[in-house]
C-alpha cells in the first residue's frame, strides 16, 4: 500500500514565480507532496492565475478587507487550517506574520529570501547587496520564526555580483537559484531529512526524524 503524500499550502502576494517552480517540481514527483491551495493577501496577484491553471484552489484573504492585523491573521489562520497542511510555504508573501501564526506552525513554515542571510534582511535585499559592494550574493531558504528573516537556515545558493549590476539584474540572477533551492528545501522536509538543533538545521538521510508534526 502506497504511503499517503504530505501536503502543503503556499502563501504568495505577487507574480508567483517561486510558486510555479514548486508546482512544477511537485508535478514531476521531485517534491513528494501535494499542494492543497494557494492563499494570497492580494486579489490582483498573478499567482492566482497560476493556481487556476494547475487546478489548485486559490483563496484571497485580502488585508484591506479587515479592520486590523489581528483580525486579518485570525482569518488567515482559519484559511490555512481548512487544508490541514503539513507545511506552510511563504513564496513571495509580502507581509510580516504575527507571533500567533508563527508559533502555531513552528518548524512547519518555510520562507525564501533573496540574500545570503543574515546579510540584507527586509525589502530590496538585492539592491542592498549592490549598494554594499559585495562580490557574492544569493538566496536563503529558512524556517520562519518571530524575528524577520532570522530563522534556521535550510539551504543557501550563491551567485556572483558583477560590476554594472543593479538590483533588478542581480534579482534576476538570484531568482534562477531560488527556483532550485526552494523546491529542494521542500523536498528535504517531506523526505523527513531536516532536524533543527538550536538554530542549526541538520540534513540527514531519508526518513530521519522530521521537524514537522508527530501526529
């Protein structure tokens, strides 16, 4: 009898190119899990079209429809809980999550950031890297914690920074690596190969203890 596949939901706010890369790898079987839904805070997000094309439910929980952040996050948690996912994937989700939702999905929520963390947190990380004059930049997939862009690192990939680069040029170069790193990190999670020790993520052999749920 075949083991039941794991499940995940994706939160995205914009064009959803990382969402698409993840969907493609799940469809290929590279990621041994099923995407149950896209949830977005932006009713105009192109990611919604990507979900529709893939036959995946797309839910809009628009921040603008709520009176305050707490009410919004209560609705967001309810939307996620409907799908009871093993993993929550932040793929270009542009809002800082509050403590309640981060704690609820501790060890089961991952994010990607376009820098080699802990350098260049926050917005416009690629332009920050260019302005600083670094020679190497990249992306980081990490578990989400209450501190912004500060969770335990799962995977990092690097790219060179060339003279004449601006933030947009560097962003395009980093994005190529994001589309590889994010599916790989999700695959490792569902292969139960990730173990968090303090703030260090250890990558073991397949079927080792997972940081995910025990139920």
